[in-house]
C-alpha cells in the first residue's frame, strides 16, 4: 500500500529560505503560509532545515528575531530521501525519528520536494476512503 514513489505525494513547490535570511523573515513566511518546516538552500543545495520548533527553543519574542540569521539556528544534519524511494520509507523515517517533514533531494542535494506527516496522513486517508464521504454526513450537522 505504501509502495508508490514519494514523488506521488511530495509537495514540489516548496517555500525555502537562505541561511542569510533572518528569523523574522522566516517567521513571517511560516505564519503567512501556515507551514512548520522550511528547507534552507544555499546555491540551490539543501544545507539545513528550519522548523517552528526552532523558534520555540529560542524562547525569544518576535521583536528579537530581526538580527538573528537562520544559519545560527537551523538544523544541518538532515534526514533526506531520494525521489525513487517508496512512501513507506517516509513513514518509517517519520516514525523512527519523530520528524514531521522529509526533504526529497537528488544526488547533488538539490531540493526536489518535501513530504510532511500531513501529506502521509492525507495519502493514507484517501487510500482508505477514496469515495466522497459527504453522503455519510447528516444534513443537520
């Protein structure tokens, strides 16, 4: 059931930042786009990940984020997968390491997409319930 390639569920239009962007810029992007993970690219190569958890760990007010560069707080040891991996590999990685996102890269570490835990849940839900479930919802709800 999870033997399809990750390319079937990955988000290809990924919002990214540079190590030189500030945390204030990243915060605005994350809040505006309702995302929790942002790959950090330098010369089109994945060099880090920035997550909402990184902001929480800092314990700083939003007004203090303008002078902090992303490179100072980003995670640089990143688990990645290649596009020829199966969706099951994503599930295993997320469960084993308690991650919520996996960047998909090529051999040159160029970002091709990202798969989040939400993508995985949506994939499994749609496999289990492929029909439109509106007919099961009472009209008076």
